[in-house]
């Protein structure tokens, strides 16, 4: 529906988009609009901030912190409300552990929703780079020979030092 309305606003038909390879993202950029996922995430995050600022005696606030200790039944939908909230937080690059601190400050929360990017203090820590593949870390024969020669030279120097000390 979002794509249909974008085409209508740009006065572009579906056939025209197929013929000229025009994507929905391109039409959205032309109109200055974001993706529909961003609008949904913004709405979810706005409601989430509102609920997190509620006193704990309110039912929506208690439901936000609720934990059910049972497994999900077979055939239950995989996408839960909690997972959709995590997806919305991920859209704004928010740290899952620290978002309530930012939500407590209503002005900062609204500014984050407006810009679409979390402040640097509330972003998750960058993940460490993946380890180098074994093929790149394995020393070559030439490097191993040079290393062994240095080790042997150091042993000889240590032995000569010990001989001097013993005399």
C-alpha cells in the first residue's frame, strides 16, 4: 500500500516503474519520505518511551517488564511483541540495556525519534572484529626460519652471558 501511494504521489504507474526500473526507495527519496519500516519503528519507540515513563503500578508498565517462564507453544507466531520492540530499538541503534535511561528524558527521547539516530552514549558497543582466518595467520617457512634463527641467536647470547657470569 505504501508503494502504491508513493507511485500515485509521483504520478508514476506500475508499468512505468517496471519499464524504467524505478524502485520504491527511489520514489521515496524523490518525495523526501523514509521507508515504512522507519515510520512503524518510530511509532513503536514513541509508545515504548511513553510506557517506560509510566509509574510501575500502571498495567502497561507492568506488562513491559513481564516475564513468562514457560516455553512458547508449538505453532505460536515467531514474532512476539518483545521481538518487535527489539527490532525497533535496533532500527535506532539503541543499546538494549541502556534505552530506559534515554527514555526517562522525554526531550532526548523525542530528539532521537526525530533524527532517527541514538546519541553515541546509548549506542551498543561495537563488536570485536572477527579473528583472522588460519590461512593468513599461519607463518610462512621463510618467516619461521628467520624467527628460529633469532631464537637460536638469543640462546647463544644467553649461554655466553652465563659463561661470563660463572667465571
